[in-house]
C-alpha cells in the first residue's frame, strides 16, 4: 500500500497554485492507463512467444512492482474519495467505484502469481507452460476490462465534476506518495 495517504480534511500547504504548472493530475492517470494497456499487449506477447523475450519480462515486472502500486493507491486513496464527494446521484458513482475496488482487490490477489511466473522466465528463451499462459492472458484481459471502465466513465466524470481545489488535492496526494511532497517546501520563483 502507499507510504502516505493525505487526510482529505487537512488544509493543504500553500502555495498550491504554483504546483498547477506540473499539469493536470487526471492526465497522469490517463498516461498510466496508456502504459498499462501497453503492458497488457506485452503480457499477450509473452504468453504467445515460443521463446520469451527477457526484455518483455523485465518491462512487465518493472510496471507491476514500481508503477501499478502507486497508481492503484492514487485511485483508491485520492481519486475515488474525491469523486464520491463531488458526484451527483445521477452519476451512480458508488456502483462504479464498488466494481473498480473489487477489480483492484482481485488484481492484488493475482499480481503476485503473475510476478512469480515472470520471475521464473526472467532469463527468457523458453515457452510458457499452459497454466502460466492462461494466467497471464486472464490477467491482461481483466486489466483491459478495468481500463475501459476507468477511461470511458471514471476519468470523464472526474474531468466534469472535480474542481481546481480537488485537482490540487489529487496532485498533492500523488506527489506525496512518490516522495515528492517536499516540492511544497521549496521557494517558487516562477
Ligand atoms: Fe486505473
Ligand atoms: Fe483502477
């Protein structure tokens, strides 16, 4: 889980406006999704390969270990609570978030198995066993389904409903989680 979780009730450190130059945090979530989609394609390639490419394996392992945990925490600890706070009843956001959290917990159960399979093939050169192939394909397929829901529904609703301060909170949480919260302490000269 993430090393830091901002308290939504706590006043944000100033000057937040300066950090807006870092961009819209929703765009970072879109970029994570783009990368996740590419990783799904690599998982399929590994599943189908007669000789697994070790670079493919290391790309997926890096994503699963270093990118995905932060991304899941960004959504669970910052994005989803903000959406729950801002959305209208007509958005039916609770239902969608419930589904997404269930996907996340299934992914959390499956990710260690996928990592184990990939570690077994870290040197590359061999073909996967049938069970391993199925596990990787299923993982990629679930991840793709999840991405469709987030890209088609969650992020567009977030764009519509979250205000500037909400985006500041989201940006703040994402930076702190990555150990970049100290940016707030630096004098800004721009
Ligand atoms: Fe996501
Ligand atoms: Fe997600």
